[in-house]
C-alpha cells in the first residue's frame, strides 16, 4: 500500500534535488546557481524501479519514525511515573525524619520541664 501523501513527498524530494522538473509557478524567483540541465518530461521505464525503491524506503522510514515517536512517548510516561515515585519517597523520608526529630524534641522538653 502506498498513500498519495507518500508519493507527493517523494516527488517533492525529487524536485528538491532536481530530478523532476518543477512547474513554472513553483520555480523560485532567483535563478539557480548552476546552469539549467535538460530534464525528461516523461517518466522513463528505467526510473520506475527507482521510484518503487524510493517509495518503499520512504514507507519504511516513515514506519521507523512512527515507532521511534511511540518509544519516545512511552519513555516520557515512564520518566513522569518515576519522578512521581521519587517525590513520594522523598516526602515519606522527610516526614519520617522530621517525625523523629519532633519526637525527640518533645521528649527532651518533657524531661526538662519535670
């Protein structure tokens, strides 16, 4: 399966690297740095396998990008969970240590007041 969007991307990339001529409306206002070269106006038989290879490569890379984005999101969620856990443990630790200090302080005050 090849989507029209992928085909458009491939042709846009090919135009960008001067493999396919662009329409006159899409031409930049400034002349290109190198002299213009003759471009075929029709797709030749030899470029069809190349186009198929490019489409397959584009589809594969798009799939890999989607997988990497999913991995990134999964890792971000895991980081958030771990940060919450660290905060919870730090709170628990500070409460227990401050409770011990307060209890010792209260004990000392009770002993001194007697």
